[in-house]
C-alpha cells in the first residue's frame, strides 16, 4: 500500500512539474546575453513575452519580444499601433531566419490588412539597436524605440506567422485563431495591460463546452474506472472504492451532460457541422445514459445473470472511455486553442495511464503472491461489502 502511495505521490509531482513547465512566466527568464529588463509581460496568446525598460524622461523603450516554440519557418513581429487595436497602421518590428540561416530583422509600417507580405519600410518613430536571435526554438527581436513624449499607453499588436521563400506569409485568420486576439494596450509607466480583440461569445461558449467535456468525459470518467479497477485490491478501501466510483462517474455524467448539451446547442447554431465529433458525442450520451440505468437493473451478486451484467457494464464502460478520449482530441482539433491545451490534456492522460499501469502491475503482484502463499492478508475479490466484485469468484485483478 505504501509503495503504491509513494508511486502515486511521485507521479503527482512529475505531473505538476510537467504542467508548470507550460505555464512559464517572463519574470523568471534570463537572457543568455545577461541583458536585464526591469519589466516584462506574459502576452496572453501565441507563447509570446515582452521584456522592456522604459525611460519616461528620454521616452525610450528598450525591448525584447520573445516567442517560444518557434521554428525556422516562422516570422515573429511586435508592433505599436498609434491608430488602434488592429493590424492596419501597425508600426512593426519583424524578424525571421532567412534561407542562409541569418536572422533578418527589419521594420515595417503596415498599411493595410490586405497586404500579402510584410515589406521593409520606416516607422513613425525612431528605431535603433535592432537585432534578433533564434536559439532553441526561441525567437527574439531586440530594439530600442524612441517614442514621442506622452506616448505612455500604447496599443500593442504581436504576431507569429509562416515564412516561405524568404518572405513572411499571412498568419492564421480563423475566427478562433490566437492570431486574431493578439492585440491589447500596454501602459509603459505602470506596466498594466488590457487585452483587446475580445473573445467573441461564440468562442467563449465553445471554450466552456471544451472545458466541461474534457473534465467530465475526458478526465473524470477514466479516473472513475481506475478507482473501480484498482482501489478494491486494498482491503481498507472497501467499500469506499465503490462509492468513490459512483461519485466520480455520477459527477462526470452530470457535468458531461451539461457539456454535451452545450455542444448540441453550438451545433444547431452553426452552419458548419463536424459530423464525426457530433455523432461520437451523441453515441457517448446514449451509452453513458445506458450505464446509469443499468446500475438500477444490477442483479444481486450471486444472481446467475450477474456475470453477464458485469461483462456488459465493463464493455460499455471501456467503450465510453475510448470514445471520450477520441472525441476530446477531435474537439481540440476543431477548436484549435493554443497548443498548450492539447499538451496539458495529453499530460493528464499520460498521468492517468502511468498510474493505471503501476496499479495494474501492483495488483497482479498481490494476486500472484496471494495465490502462492494462500495468504489471507489481502482481501479476495469475493468479499466486497456491496457484492460489487467482478465475475463472482474470479480472483483476478480488476476484470
Ligand atoms: C534596464 O534597466 C536596468 C535598471 O533598471 C538596467 O540594469 C538594465 O541594464 C537595463 N537594460 C537594458 C537592456 O537597457
Ligand atoms: C540573409 O540575411 C543576411 C543578413 O541580413 C544576408 O547577408 C543574406 O544575404 C540573407 N540571405 C538571403 C538568402 O536573403
Ligand atoms: C546581434 O545579435 C548577435 C547574436 O545574438 C550578436 O552576435 C551581435 O553582436 C548583435 N549585434 C548587435 C549590433 O548588437
């Protein structure tokens, strides 16, 4: 038991470490050149960070705009837009790695949103010390801007896009793309920011739908199966595992139905349907509802049909888990949130899978040991207080 707990604790720590590595902040970052900036901002989208020094006496802004997870075929850009929170009118710093492997860094005054490439032009304010770097997937633009006095709250626009043939190409423009939300204001004096390009209500509803379903179908349901399958090995966890399983699956079902309903509503409000995602969702709702009703029809432990009920319950249960995970990934592909969300969900699955594998091994170890010694130290599968044990007398792990 203590071994299992240690393992659980250890993987919890691993898990939180892997999650926190996605939630990096600019304050703990050190530049390889040891350049220090007094202020920094974690920009809300595109894995972007702004580090800067602002002098209100000289009106100079020393900055480093940094993007993580960039590739050699990405361009990055940070701009001040005196004319609004938009692309047109942006006074942009642009950088990418050109085909000879050198960083090309230039300024571009963006005339309109219809341009097909960012071309070099002078800005409405002074720019010096322009430089760029691309190291370990981090692309950075360094610059010193000389702003006009009174320019203390500026509209900032930042961007990441693809490069082709040494020319920056258009960034993603889908209604949900992070590239459409990368604007806001920045107060250079007190460091406060606001994000513009407000998330539309449809995107907000899609996000709510995604979170509800990833938590319920995608996380709680598999967790409830792990509880049922492995916790009952521990005598001390009987009958607690049964109630935990019920509690986990019931709350997953309640939250999951809410998430399912938001999905059906989203589907009926849009003209672009994603049928596989919707059909898997409907199937999941039916199967899970069936599970709830099957619980009411569960035969007594020693009933001759109990074996068939168990087979049925497990078959539907595992089908639900597999379909849920598939559908969460399908949903993530539709929603296209920032990459980190897919990574975080994958990390959760790896965490659950790792624990399941450890517990599976541990359970078999106990069963084999019990068989060898005929020991009564561990509970057998037949004595569950609720008569909920699988397949009557079969003393095997979690079948
Ligand atoms: C920013 O300001 C700090 C002092 O506040 C100074 O140590 C640092 O060198 C400045 N960095 C740049 C890039 O000018
Ligand atoms: C890449 O940039 C460097 C530095 O600006 C320049 O010398 C070189 O000619 C560029 N290569 C291409 C293919 O444009
Ligand atoms: C620009 O950056 C490169 C590499 O980081 C460095 O070697 C070079 O000295 C820098 N140039 C200037 C003008 O700071």
